C-alpha cells in the first residue's frame, strides 16, 4: 500500500499520466476482443464457405459416403 502512494506522490496529479493510463486500459481491454473476434470471424467465414460448397454438391458432410454408388 505504501508503494502506490509513493508513486502517486512521485508523478503528482499529472493529466498526461492519467491519459496514458486510460489508453493503456483501453488497449488492454480491446486486444482480446479484436483477436478473438478475428478468429471467430475467420471460423464463421470458413463454415459459410463449406456450406456453400456442400449445397452446390447437394450433400452434407454427414451424408458423404452413405449413398450407394450403384
């Protein structure tokens, strides 16, 4: 508890430091959202493309290999 108090006294009530803390918090919060959002978007795009291909063929993945070729 003493260390944060000493650090607060060291840099005082600086607007620039408060702004730096604010942007650091914003970046800390947005980074995982951007990363996982991008991964989710790529996965959904891949699923959507796969469904378009299977709709053109007329079979679903679970139905492949069950049709009688004869």
